[in-house]
């Protein structure tokens, strides 16, 4: 028909997706599954904490072992070096050159070993930065350190005077033991052969309202060439 235009309209019905609501039983089942999963995670976390605690204990034991072994090894090395020094002082005039050379070999080897042991002690000290500190009698610490140095003390006839009534201190006992050991070792080493009455005093004094511990000897002191 003239003048008439046909218009086509396409219609599409959208799909409506209806999600089924979970039933009460299904919700209960899901909650139960979540609870079981949470329980598994909780148990796994507890096991992990146990493993970490065991590792921390083992690390502490290893650190303590390294320190003990290093310290035990250092004492005889220092003693060897001390007796080498005593031999040089007492018999250096009569020793042949070959004997003096052997003493140098022994002394050099002892010092190299001491450096290695000090490296181990340094490593042990770094690992113990966060170690718990505690109180302990300073006098007892000094006596414990002196036990390992007795051969050198007796060989040189040194009188060691530990001041009475030294206070109780708070800190890392092992680190402080190493400090005292170094101070006493140097005092013994440099007190001098010709000293008629070698003496080492360990005590404490007040400085600026603080207690300052000291290790003093009546020797000639350390030569500047031996300063680190």
C-alpha cells in the first residue's frame, strides 16, 4: 500500500537467573567446614610455634657451645704464649739461635690460633646481643677468670689482690668475663721480668657518681708498638 511504512521491532526477553537460597542445613554444614578449617590452621600455627621454639633453643645451645669451646681453647693458648715469654726472659741469654727460632714458631702459632679463637668469640658475642642480662657477683667472676690464668700467675710469682666487698653487677656475664680476661692477660704479660714484687689489683672506685672497676698492675706498662 502506497505511503505505508512497516516498522519491525525486535524484542528479546532477558534471562532472569534465580539463585537458590541455601537451606539452614547447608549453612550449618558450611559453618562446620569453616570451623574445621580454622581448627586445622590453629593446630598448624601451634606446631609452627613449637618448631620455632625448638630452633631457638638449639641456636642458644649452639651459641653457648661455641662460646665455651672458644673460651676453653683460648686459656691454654694464652698459657703457652705466656710460658714462651717466660722462657725468653729467663733463658734467652743461654738459648741457642735454633732454640730461639723454635720459640718464635711456637709463639707465632699460638697467636694465630688466639686470633681465630677471638673471631669465634666475636661471632658468639654478636649472636648474644639480645641475650638476657642478669645479676652476679663481680668478685666471683674475677676468681673464675683467674683460675685459667693460674699457671702464668704462679710462674711469674704475681700476687693478685681482689678488693673485698666488690658489688653485684648486672649484665652479660660472658662478655664481661672476656673483658676481665683480656685485662688480666695483658697485666700478666707486661708486668715485667725485673719487677721484684709483681702485683695486680682488681677493685672498684667512684668516679662522677659512678662505680668504675679497674685492673691495675705495678709493671712497666705496654710499649706503644704493641698498642692495637
